[in-house]
DNA sequence: CCGTATCCGCGAGGATACTG
DNA sequence: CAGTATCCTCGCGGATACGG
C-alpha cells in the first residue's frame, strides 16, 4: 500500500540496464531460444499454431503463445484469424521479420554446424583437473 | 540406455527439425544476452576481465564469470592468466569463437538497425483495443 | 584484480482446467 | 483448435563477504 511520506531512500536504481549502446531488451528478445526456432520455422512460410507447436517440439502452449505475442507486438510476425470452425489461426513473418530471418538462420546454422566441436571442447574442459595448478608464465 | 530395437513405446519421436536435431542447449548459450555482448566485444581483440565488465556495463561479476566460463568451456574463448601482481587475466576468442563472431555481429547489428521500427510496432500494438473485435474474413 | 561461496528474492515457465 | 487464468516450483541472478 501507499506508505506515503516515509523517506524511502530509493536505492538509486539508475536504470543501469540501458547503460550500453545496444538495445538490451531487443537483444534479449531476438536471442531467445524459442524466438530463434519459431522465426526460422516461419521463414518457410505461414503456419498454424498447432503446426508450430508440433514442429518446434517441447514448447508449452503458454510459452508459444508468449513467443508469438512478442513477435507480433514487435512487428515481426502477423497473426491471422479465420472465422471458421474449428478455429484456425496462422502466423507468418512480416517484411521486418524477414530481415531478421537471415541473421537468425545464420545463428541456427552455426549451431548445427559446430555443435560437435563445442561438445568436444566441453569434454576436454570437463576432463580438466579442478585444482588450479597451472599458471601462465609470463 | 542402449536398448536398441526393444519394443519401447517411444511415442513417435517428434520428427520435426527442432525437437531433437538442433542443439537446444547450444542455441540457448549462443543466444544468451551476455554471450552476444561479450563475443562482440572480444571480436575487437583480447580484453581484461575488468575491461569487459566495464565495457558491457551492468553485468555482475558473477554473471560475467559464468559467461566467460561457458565460452571457455565451449572452446569459444581462451583465458590467459599472468602470474603478475596485481593479477591480470585476459580473454580472447579462439578460431572457433571467431566463426561465431560473424553471426552474432549480424544479430547485434540487426538490433541496432531496427530498434526504432520495433519500438514503433510495440507502440502501435500497445495502443490497440484489448477486446478482440476484429476477425479476419477468410 | 580476479574468482568463489553463500544467501535469498523474484520471475520464468511447466501443468492443469476452463472459455470461445 | 486457440487462448487465458491459476497455481507452484525451480533456478537465474543480484548482493555480499571472503580467498588467492
């Protein structure tokens, strides 16, 4: 409730998140796991909600709705509702969303292309002795 | 776990391209907000821990350590410790990390390039009436 | 200066039930 | 089929203190 008047020190939360040049919020949205997958999927053309859910696999309805809402709100995807029974809703990329498709495809491709190398590196790292006995000379 | 061929029910492994094929964990790592920022930063050359922390801005020591550990473990960055006082540690991209630089730069560039359009779209969406009164006549 | 360990709040996100 | 609302858990991530 409104504890008015108390000299709450207001711990100077000076919006430290926007300190850097690049848009953090957008970066966070664009880098989101489901966003990358869904945008890549929609790159092949429009798809129904259930189709997307099935294609992505492992995504809950809640998360998919949230992801698609974000994409729609950001002007990256359009939502089309058909007044038909049973209800049919399709999603597709906007021109703006298609400009994002290329970068995200590159990221997805990189992951598929280098997952083996990364796994190997992880195995090597995991096999390391945990005692920090080696210091770089020099 | 190597029960091959057994009549395990295995409710049809969702054959979609996203469920099992693409590396979700790697996608999640690569898409991480701090990872994108740090990799982009290291693309300009090696940097000290404190330099990275200052350059990124708003990242806690804990998160930065965690991010750099992940990059090191995945073979994307190398950590160099100088046995000097005061301690000096530098991080730089590996050749593998440099191959990731291009895609992540593209993502970062896209964000900077389209943040205005996205903000506009958000404003438009935010101004919408919340009652869904428009159904597509399809 | 670099890194670890501990505590803890908060919100992401799954499961479920219900509406249109 | 598509979407919402509710509950509840779990771990992300900040704050702090300490070690090397």
